């Protein structure tokens, strides 16, 4: 969530903002689902596993998009997203 929020903010300051549109959208969506999944797990929600599966899917999509951009913040975000996706998949079992 933190990496996505940082990437989102940094992308807004990039010179070619139109090129970053999908990255910004996915950063925001990924940060939101990560926060929601964490809340669900902390409440021992009956839907935590399903939310973790969805979170993993969105994290992978965000990571794949961020990986396309050479900016350091995008590369760091991609690494964090792939790591989060792996952890979420293990929690969804």
C-alpha cells in the first residue's frame, strides 16, 4: 500500500503525465485493495481469503504496469506489488 501511494504521488509529478495514466490508476486501486484486505484480515472476516485473492490479482496487474516504466519509484512499486501478490496468494489458500 505504501509503495503504491508513493508511486501514485511520484507519477503525478512526471513530465509525461498522459503516459503514466494507467500506472496512476492501478497504483490507487492497488493501495485501496491492500488497505481493505488488511482490515478484513485484522477483523478475521469470513471474506478475507477471497479479498486476498483479489488483492493478489490487482497487485500483479499494478506490478506489471509499473515494470513498464523506468522510473525508480515504479520499479520499487513493482517489486513491492509482486511480493504482496505472493503473500496474498499464500494467505488465500
